[in-house]
């Protein structure tokens, strides 16, 4: 039977748009096919208090704009009062979370400035993506293509005892223009200006004040000073204090403000016969004294395509060891140093501020050596090159 014989006369019929919602188990590609042209996509996601992260199955393009609206309550139940008073916050709260207390300084929450248990999100891998506060309402510009995850700003201990859930509506206001294949940043492409001649001018290693060779130069960044600082800041790295006195003062002030303290000073090292211009760190607050991702940055005397070239020595502190220079105690770095190079790659590429990236191998690659304090490290000898987006 023909469709026209079943329906009323077409002139009198108005077909209303269909509002499509989904749960986290439905794929975004199916929803995209079901959504009428011109209508924003809308998804319904449940985020239980028992999960630190929920995979929404929503894949987003870089440049997309999304809106979150959240309701519901979660409870951290009362238990051992002596335990709670020291390490745990109890109570019932909404998507904005509980006010941070001194006990929260013992936990490494994903978003240090957000409330305890607040609704948070991230785009991409848990290893590299910078988490952000969602709360009750938020509009967010997606920096790079990737999968959307929603979660709570909580510890594993919190998740094991929590009850309740948040109901979250995610609306895709604009689709964005980023390539879906460029998940976590741009694809690797050769950067012609990074020539063997230029690489030969850059020292393979930095040194301590006594000129003992130390960490490897494993990252090169092309961009202005402002772009360098913005890229690291956007990726969640923080500038470290320059002196122990400055460190002690900031520790007191930030503790009084109930903030996580991540800016412990790092030692001064030298490249091009001068100290580092910047030091940046990325760490879980509770482990910052013994374990953190950290790096030093020097502006080189060279330019690439008219832009400054910056040299980075990045290492991952994983504990303490004896300083073979003076028998003191110093940080021990992860000897598999390439992992920290890729940590820098992942965190900065996720900001949307990287336009090109590549790995290059100099003619004299450094594959194994010891730090100035005596710790050994090994590498494939490659150097990461990142080109920053002009603002």
C-alpha cells in the first residue's frame, strides 16, 4: 500500500522534530543518524558516585561547543569518626560537590580547585587529558577531538562507599571542525626547518653548576614565550618555585587557602651556560614530595621559521636515591626517560594549542647516560618537536 493512502493529506500534516536522548551505552554515531537536521544533539548520562569515570560513548570533534546540565545527589556516608576527621569528608551534595577541607589535601583529586565529589569531565585518555569542572551548569569548548568522559572529583576510597548518582544532560551546540582522526592532537608530520644542522647545535644534555652532565634534552618547542607558558598552563602544568624560601611561604599560603601544593622547587640546571627559564611540574598532590612529572625549559639562541626555539629536559621523579656527588638525598628519576617525553607530548597536544608535532633523531642520538646525581637513564634517542599555535 502506498504511504500516501495511509497518512492524512500532506498539506495538513506537520511532522514535529524528534528530540533524541541517550544513555551512556548508546553510540554517538547512531544518535547522529537519528537527529533531525539543525537540531542540537542531546544525550542523557548517568554518573553514579561509585565510579570515578564513566565512558559516555560520545565522540566529539575539536572546536565543538557543548553544554552540560546536571542534577541529582550523592552521599559519602558516615563511618569511623576518627578516620573521617583526618582523611575523609562526609555528607550529601549536588554536582558542585562539597567544600574542600584540610583533609582533602591528603588526596590527589583530578581537579585540584573543584569541590570534593564535584561533577567533572575530560576529553580523551586518562593518562594525558586535563580534567575540568562541570558542576551544575557549564558550556565548554572542546580543544581536540576525542571521547567524552564524565566523573567525580573523588578518590577510590570515596567511590567505594558512595551512594546516589548525577543525571547529566549533554548538548552538542556546535559540531566543531576538527578531524575525528586527529584524536589527542594533530597527526605527526615532518617539520622541514628542524634540520640535522640545527640539531647538531643543540646540546644533548644539560649540566649542574659544576658542569657535570645531567638530564637529556628530549623536547623542542617552537613558539613565543607567551605561547609556551599558555600551553603548559592549559595542560595543567604549574610553574615551580624558584627558591626554598619562596616554596615555604607558598606552602603556608596555599594550605591556608585549602589548595593543593604542587610548586615545590627543583634544582637549578644549565643549558647554553645559563639556568633554566622555567620549571613546570605535573603531579598528584599527595605524592608531590616524592613523585611528579617535571621539566625545565630554556630559550635557545636559535629561531625556526622566525619563531623562538625552546629546549626542554623532562624527567619523571619516582622516589629518592643517594646523590653520588655528596652522599645526600635526591630525587630518583624513572630510567625509561622516553615515557616522560611522551607525557609532555600527550598533555600539551590535548590542549588544542599544538599545530604540528614530530619525533626527530639527531645524528648523534643519546641512548644511555647518567644524571648529574648518578642515576642512570636510557632512551631511543628521539627528540619530540612541537609547534605552538599562533594566538
